[in-house]
C-alpha cells in the first residue's frame, strides 16, 4: 500500500538578522509585498538574535527600501528572537550566514536549503543600504517561488 505524503503548509516565515533593524526587516517587508502581489496566504516577519526591544528600524534602511522598491518599510521596534517567536514560525531564514547556527533547526527545512549571505550595511554609508536592498530581491523572490512550487504556500482562499 503506497503512502501519500502531505506537503506541509507554511503560513508564517521569520527572517532573522543580528538586531532586527535592517536586513531581516527589509527581507520580510519585500516578501510580504511579493506575497501580496501574488495573492499568497503567508505572512513574513523579522526578529534579531541580539535585538533589544527599544531599538527601531534603521532610518537609512527605510530610505533605501523606499528608493529601491517604492514601498514603505514599516518602522517598528526590534523583536528579539525568543523561543516563542522561533516556534510560532514554520520556516526561519537568516539574512547573515554567520547566524545559521542559531536557527539551524528550521533553516535546514527551508526549500533549497539556502539562507542569505548579505553584507550588513549598519554603520556604513547610504549606498551600502541601497546595495543590500537591491541584493534582497532575487533571493526573496526565489524563496517564495520555491515555497509555491513545492506546494508549501497556497493562494489565499485555497485549502
């Protein structure tokens, strides 16, 4: 008797960086924008391994994101990567390779097993933020495409 494998449905994806003030927030905002354009039933959010709750989105990240995508990057307080935050998401994606060990458990279940390896622009000039924002698009688009192709993410209203 053949077993039928069910595809795990993914409705929440978390992007992780160090402080949740730049790369993870940009990745989540871009992913949410692309998912909205494609009518997908998935929500992307962000957190930081070393985030402090009182820190807010980097102003240069907000400006760069608006310049590159003409989309407002929501200004929000950083969210620390707690066990609760980690566990409420079915997939976790790091934006900096050196953080992979923090999320190894769920990062390796991501389609194509790829995590970003962005250069964190925090503390650098504005052009570094623009370059980072531009670098996000192919990675985020490919990851969403993989989730859809593998049946993990469905259009809204599908079951």
